[in-house]
C-alpha cells in the first residue's frame, strides 16, 4: 500500500514526468507499454495484433480535461482514429475505450452532458465503422456520473460497453444494473487509489470480490470481458465459462499492451478471444504510473524492461 500510494502520488507530478521524458532508458519502457503518440502508431499496433490472432481496444490517452476545447480535441482524435481503422480494414479487429473525463466530464455543471454528447458522437462514428465503444471507468468519485452517462448513451447505442472495478464495494449493485442480455462488461480490479470508505484495500478482498462478480457475470446473459493478468483469475474465468456453457466467442480475455505478451499469445493459440488494451497519445505518464501502482509485480516487470530483459 505504501508503494502504491507513492506511485499514485508520482502520477500527478509534472516534475517526475519531465524527468522520465528526458531519460532514454525510461523512454524505452514507455515504448514497450504505449503504442506511440499518433493514431498511425495505434493502427500499426492493431495490425500487428491482428496478425497474431488477437483483438484490440484503443485508448487515446488523456483525462481530466480543463477546457471544452480540450474535450473537443479528444473527441476528434477518436473520430480520426475510427476513420483510420476503417480505411485500414481493421475496424473488425479493434474497438475504442473512452474515459469520460477526457471528453468533458468534470467541466462544471455542464460537464456530464458534454461528455455524454461526445461519447454519443464517438459511438455513432464507431457504428459507421462497424465497431464498438467501451466507456472506461475512472476514480471512485466519478463512478455515479459515468454510469449515468453510460445508461443514457446506451439507449441509442446498444453496443456500448462499460467497465466495472472489483475494488469498489458498490460494484455488485452496479453489475446487476448494467448486465442486460448481450451487454459488454469489462471487469477489472481497478487502477485508482482506493478509499477505505468505498473500496477494498486488501489485495485478497479485491480478488475475492473479482471472483464473486465474475461468477455472477458468467452466469448472466451479458458478454464478459475478463480484464486481468492474474494467472489464478484467468484459470477461474475459463472454468466458470465452461461450467456456464459459454463458448469461446461468448466472452474474452483482456490484457494490457506490453504486459505478459506470452500469455496473450498462449490464450490466443488455444482459441480464446484475447483483446489487448492499446494506449496511445502524448499523455502517457499518468497511465504508466497507474499501471505500476495497480500491482506491485508490475514495478519489477518495468525495471526488467529498463534493463533490456524480456
């Protein structure tokens, strides 16, 4: 918990970001976990994954925009990206993930409506490109607003997916509310600093909640998106899918770009659907430090990457 708190604090530090940006070895680690800074980089990563039999969900990095013009820029970045995917014939291999605060949530009293409108625009463009959108989850204080946006936009865009975090105590009720037949639900542990009043703070409790939620999700008629790198949870997901008669096309595993690529390949080779979360864009620093904070083992993994080890 001390290490996690330190990393979450580091994620807000402009000074540390500048230091990392100037350090060649650190840049090498960034390149391993982030596809690049431009839409072309993300499309290239999707093509590489598709050649290996894997899918992708693309996140244009950035959140907590401070001005409506920034929200508009983020929205247009997704529209451009979706056009590039369609032009490359890769829309069937990739969807996009959108953080509501990147497209307006948090910009005062009108922020929620602005974010809902922008996500609806992205969902419309995704449907034209014959793909989908997942509304990403953020810190605990944003959950209620994000779920309101999700329900509002989903009424007109039934393919819209959502993300739920097992670390939050409220998630069981949220899962019951969102998991309609065919609904795409990404279940993750959660990468934001936990508040003991609203979240589980012990790893064991987060994992136990994950299994409980995953069991409910697999028993439902929703489409489970199992977002984890934990070998135990991956195994449990496969067992629960088999017990509930879910075929390989009725759920998927999701993992982060650059993390456990051998396991991604193994699952894909066994016929499972594997979707890789591909981040791109210049605002990579906060994303990377949260990934390290999410699981202490990721710190060692990143240090090995800095040393050039596989």
